[in-house]
């Protein structure tokens, strides 16, 4: 029996090593939404989800109107306003990897692919106590903000 399990697991480990290393969405602390803003230094515009690496701006501050901004219609009646009102700044500064939704959802929202050097903002979640994962600060993005437009990446657009 053990030999059969090994024979089955070995091809999976070779074919999809990222599957074994991936942390899953449930490991993020959704009790503490964080506000990020920074310059993009790297991006992966692909599945399983889009990733933006940003360096937080030197003078990172919560926008005074963040709690009053209107969340996209899909999340407005559920949790949009409370998430924005509860957002705080991350304790850790420097580089953050922002994990967005799958590429199909990002494209459904018609998010224009940003360029390295562009500044974006986001509200999302990280691990409890902002612990690093695989040596990186990682956040799952709930809302991506580009200019004045906010995209609710947990849902599809209406």
C-alpha cells in the first residue's frame, strides 16, 4: 500500500510543486484588514491568481476618506463598508506580495494590467501577527484600488 501511495504522489510532486507549497486562503486573518499603497516592482499576470509585488510608500497613511468610499455593488450590502472602516496600516514596511483573484476574475472586472513602477493601493489580509510565509510578507487582496476605481476581487462584477 505504501508503495502505491508513493508511486501516485511522486508524479504529482513533480508536475505541481506549487500545490504543495501554497498556503490557501483560509490561513489569512480576516479580522484585521490592512491598507497597502506602493509602487509595483514585479507582477505575475497569470493563474492561479494575479500577483503584484509592491514596495510600500515611504509616507504610508490611511486615506482620510477610506471608510467613506463606496465599495463595489457586490460587496456593499455584505461587508464592504465595515472592511474599509476597519482597515489599518500594516506594521511591516518594505516589500509585500499582493495576491489578487484568479486572472479570469481580474479580467472580468476589466482591470487594466498595471506596469512596473505604477502605484496601486489595496485593502486585504495577511497572516496572524503579520508572519512571513516562505520569507515574504504576503497579503490576499479584497479590494484593489487603481486611481479612483475600486475593484472587489472576491466577487464577479455585476
